[in-house]
C-alpha cells in the first residue's frame, strides 16, 4: 500500500463542504465544514468510537493583558488501519471565551466546543484530511510571498511603478480615466505636454477621483 494512500483518499474537499471566509484576519481563506471531516474519517476508518476516536488530554484557559480570555483543548486522535491501532495523532485547538468587541465584552458559552472542533481539524491535517484546501489557501511564515505583477503602460509597454503619492494600480487607473489608457509617468507627462496641461496637481488628486482637469508630473 502506498504511503500516500490515506492522504490521497482524504485530501479532496467537496465544494459543498467549503465556504470562503469574508472579513477578519482570515479573509479570503477557506473554512471546511467540520461535519465533513467526521464523514471523511468515518468513511476511511469506520464509526467514531470503533474505527477512530479521540481523547481529550488537556483543556485550559489563558488570559491576556488586554482582558481577553481564550479556551484551549488538546486531543490525541486514534484510528484503526489494516487491523492495527495507530499511535496518537495530536492536535491543539483554541477559541475565544471572552473577546473584546465594539459593543463591549462578549462571552462565549461554546468556547470549549469550538476549541475541540479546532483541535480535531488540526489532528486531521496530519492525516491529509482537506489537504488540497490547506495547501492552496494556508500561508505560512515559510512561504515566499508571490510577486504581484505591475500594471503595464498601454502606450509604451513598460511597468507602471506609480509614485510617492499613488500606488501603481491607482496611478494606472487614474491615467486611464484621464487619457483613455493606463500610462507610466513618462508617457503621462508626454501626454500632458501634448494637451498643453496647466500647473501640477497635488499628490493626492489622482487617488481622489481625478477631479481636477489640470494635471501635473505627480498625477
């Protein structure tokens, strides 16, 4: 049996079990329905308590200096495979018990349940459960950030680098709004001269919708 047999069996997550997170620190990442993990483990190993199970090894709370309190749960996950019981697969999960929100302190009475769900998901990662989602979506401190390509000047083809007042994207959008083409600073200045432009704009005008008709070297 291939070492990746279980990993490959558990790695794919159906679309109906995935939900894109909007807002907060995890904005843009993917949330996996916890019941899908239960189903995946049951399909692979059998019913919970027979084919797979977990033991809670520790649970505790920690308070921050800001007054917030988080709950943590440690588990050891076990499963049977080819007639053998696995060694423990450990997972730690956490969830907020007391969180500071705009309206004041919020107290969750489900913090340990949510921390347990999180711990199970962490242990499941080691088996490859949902691996395709984590591989694609989860950035780590070891990842090399992907370079974002700069917009291209539609007049000369060079990269648009912007300036100290505007990002490349804002500069490109502003020049396109004024001239009909996204332009680099050189081409934009040449266009200005051809239009007999008036004195320079202030640095922030382009990012404010280019309200002024008179443009400058800085956009």
